[in-house]
C-alpha cells in the first residue's frame, strides 16, 4: 500500500472531520412543539463546536417565561448537532448532553 | 500713462472681452463638477459600505468612479472654455497613457508598501489591521481599538510582518506532561483533537512532536495549519479542548515543582548535632553580618 492510499484509509476511518455545527432545539408553545436549528439549515453552519455549545448554554439560560422575545414559548431539548444533524458529544465531557431536556 | 505702465492692457482687455464669459463658465463647470464628483464618490462609498463587499474592493471601485468623473469634468470644462473637445480628449488620453507607461516601466523601482488595506500587519511596535494608506501615512487600527497613523517612510525603513501575505498560518499548541504519564496516548489525544476541528486544514496535516525532555516534564508540540482569519480563535479553542481531552484521557499536565532531598549528614555551616554553632567554620561575610547585628542598639 502506498503512503497516499494509507492516508486515505486513515482519513476515512480514524478521526472524522466535521463540516460544521448547529444548535438544535425545540420550541414548545402550548401543545405544539417545533424543531429548529441555529443557524438554519440553509445557512452555513458554525465552524466551532466551542461556540455552538456556548450558544446552546446561552439559549438555555434565556429560555424562561419572562423573556419577551419568546412570547411565552419555551426552548427545550437544546443540543449541538453536526452538519448531518447527528448529535455531537460535548467537548468538555466527551458525552452527549441536552439542555432543558423534555420528553416528547 | 496707462499705456506706459501696462503696454499689453488693450490686448488683455480684448482677450477677456472675447473669451471672458467662456472662461468663467468653464471655471464654474469645473468647480461644480468637482463638488458633484466628491458627493457622488461619497454616495457610492456609503452605498458599497452597506453591501458585503470588502473595504479594499470598495475603495478601488470608489477610486475608479472618481477618476472617470474627473475625466468627464475636465473634458466638459475644457469644452466650455472654447477648446476643441477632440483635442482635449486626445491630450488627456496621451497624458494618461504616458503616466501608465511610466508607472509600468518604473514600477519595480518605486518603493511600495508590502500590504493592502484590510491586511493584519506588525511594524515596529504596532500590531493591527491596515484601514487605509495615503501617499504620506498608513492608518492602522490596533486590536485594542486605537487608531495609529504611521508615516510611510518609517514603515519602509522598518521591518513589516504581513500576516496575510500567505493564506494559512501555523498554530502552536504546546503542552507539558509529567514523565509518569502515557506519552503515546498524549500524542494521539492531541493529534485527534486537531484533526477533528473543521477549521484545521487537511494539508499540511496536523502533527505532534516531542519537543523536549526537560527536567521535570516532557514538552509536546502540536502543530496545525489554519486560515489566517481563524488563527486566534482556533488556537485558543484548541488549547481549551486539549485541557478537557487530556483530563478525559487521564493524562496529567506537569506542574512546576521543587524536589527537596533531606541530607542527614553533618552540615558544612550551622549548628552541629549537639546544637552548638561552630562560628569558626562560618564564612567571613556571615561573621561580619553577625557583628553588625550585635552593634545595633536595642
């Protein structure tokens, strides 16, 4: 096997490079629950998981009934996903984390 | 008398009578044209400022618009002054072509600034982003918000680091681990961390070196290449993530420490095992210090 071929094998099978990250959350208003992402799926994703997790935490802190921007709604099940929409482990702990967890 | 003082007065009067109105009109066209040119250029600059176009590109567009408007104003004013339009146009064309030819010919010999507006540079003691350059000075904004005007002559005579001359920069993530830690695991952890970051470029690949075996710790050097614009944030985030990743992998960072070894033998200076001091064995300066202290009145 040539070095270049071995490198391709490593790239495909060892550490996968993500293309970006998004903050996933669900907006609960009354009986309706609407999934959403920040940035939206049509916008380019965040390139930093640190920023994504920080944003997720800030959204969690801002999700309370007194927030006029939310108009009574609540943001639940806040987590970070990759460009394919799969959950990403929290870089600080290495395990999956969901803020404001609410069972469906 | 007047004829003696001003022999050409009649001739001037005749010229003014014939062309005076045209000249005044041409002058008015020139002044109004220049004012309009400035207003239009400012408008274009404001308009482009609202678009995502980069400031450097925007400045170039504004300069081109200015040059074209200036050409139009000059030709109009000259025509109004009674000059032949074709002749004026040809003259301006010849002057422009001559200027371009001269610039192209002597360009290698003209000292130019080694950066463009928008570049991050370091010159002398100043580090910041170039906002604009003129014939006299360069306006730079430092990262703590100061605006510095640096004379171009000073820049040309000093060293300049242009951080955007090349598209990428190398990040150094140096970590220190103890000799009792798993070196291979530490290397793998750091390398995987750098590879996984989307902003770290695939080629050249991230590498981890064992830089030094120092007294008390092993120095590991992670090296990864990123785009210039991402340099600072990626560097800081990789350091943060390295801390967490090493914690998870159970690898402990080296701390500054001082090993103290106990020696139970006879001291060279100081009290003997019976508690008595042997002053004869003390160095001369210690004896003098003792003497001085005893002389201080209580």
